[in-house]
């Protein structure tokens, strides 16, 4: 499976903000987005595409589990990059999330521009997977 942005969140808040930011972006080349709702589902996607960028929503109630998971994933998937999408008020935990493996943390859906640059740069460096014509067309569909 080709590398993509794997977005793990319970709501569609961050995904909606990401799509808005992509429409504004001067570089309109689409980044493949995989939305998942749980950490186990996110891990399955990461196993299928280990060169991906993983953005995980961090809330006060899932901070410990998310930090542990990011730490584990950072060791097991060294070619992936991890981002934290933290709730406002969680700024004091930024260093904890960075130590766990997040290369960037944002606290507002309005500040996704730096993330898009990181995502594009990482995915551009990822090895290309040989695909059939049918697979190429399927992965390019916007509603996948």
C-alpha cells in the first residue's frame, strides 16, 4: 500500500480542517488520507504502509495511552513519522509527546500549514510501490 497520511481521531474535526487547508494550499497535489477511529485500527494501517505519516488526536482522557503507543510505534516503525493533534490546554504535555516520538504537535486545527509541509516532504521521500493500473486509479479516487 502506498504511503499516506493516517489520521486517527474520534471525530472528523481534524480531517475537516485538513481538507480545508488542502483546498487553500498552492500545491494541490493530493495527499492520500486514511481516516481511522482507534489506535488498533491505526496500527493496522501503519503495518500495511510503514512509510506513512501518522497524525493522532490527543485528548486529556487518552494522553497516557497515546504517549505509550507513539513511543512503541516510533521504535517499531522507524520509517514512519508521527504527529500529535492535541486539544487546547494540553500545551504542558508537548515535551512528553515529543519524547514519545511526535515530530510536530499542533493545538489548533487552524495551524495545519506547517504540518502539510512536513507531510509532503516525508511522503515525497518514501519509496514508491509498484502498482497495477487498476490499483493506481483506485488509490487516486477521492472517496476511498
